[in-house]
């Protein structure tokens, strides 16, 4: 088995179309992907599989309400909560977490950094940069940002948060 095929990813994303598209793209690029739309199910997968990388949506359904409606609420911070659970678990804290979201809010980026996320990327139809960043984060490439710039992609926003530096590509 080559190095690429040995890389395991847990993908936690509540949008079924994006989940399926990203799963296929990652698998075509040689990754082993365990994907789920549920935040707590995703945490269970991380605990069981000890993946090389976690890709995590910021906003996703949270805990079910016990009220008469039986609805599931979208928790703006559920991805952050799962990220913190991973980073505070001594068995899991070494696993890189890529926060993948539609939000470009500075507040969300700052909260992701404080929750322990290793990278923060905007959801996009341009999958090449995302794949390169996944390769980089799973130890396969040296720098996805440098490669994206070499490929002609332009950073829309550069954010410095303490020692961490983020480039946001759209």
C-alpha cells in the first residue's frame, strides 16, 4: 500500500450533497474516507479510527431537542465543540483538524483557532486547493498555500491570529 492510500480522513459535514462530492473527490485522490453528517457520530468515528486528519464543518445539527416538535437545531458552534473535544482528548489531540465552512467571519476564524483547529478553509467549488491542503495537512505536501499561489489562486483574506496565520481562498 502506498503512502497516499494509507491516509485516513474522517469527514463531518451536514450538507449531504457537499458530503458526497467531497468524499468522492478525496477517494479519487487516494484517501480512505469515513464520512458522516452527524457531529457526535463523527466524534465517535475519530475516537475509533484515529484518522490522519479530521475535516469538520463549523455549523451543523446539534443535539435533538426534547420538546414536542422533536426538531434538530443547527448549532452555530457545534463544529467548534467537536474540535475542542478532539483537542482536549489526550488520545486525539495530535490529529490535525481542518475546519471547512461557508463562513468567512473573523469571529468564527478566531473561535476556530481558540478551539484548536489547525486550518480554516472556505467551502468552494474549486476542489483543487482543498485537496492540496488535505494532502499537506496529512503530511504529504510541504505547503498547500504556496502551491495554491503557484497554481494561480489568489488569497482573498490573510488573517494573523497570534502565532497562527490563515489564508482564506474563495
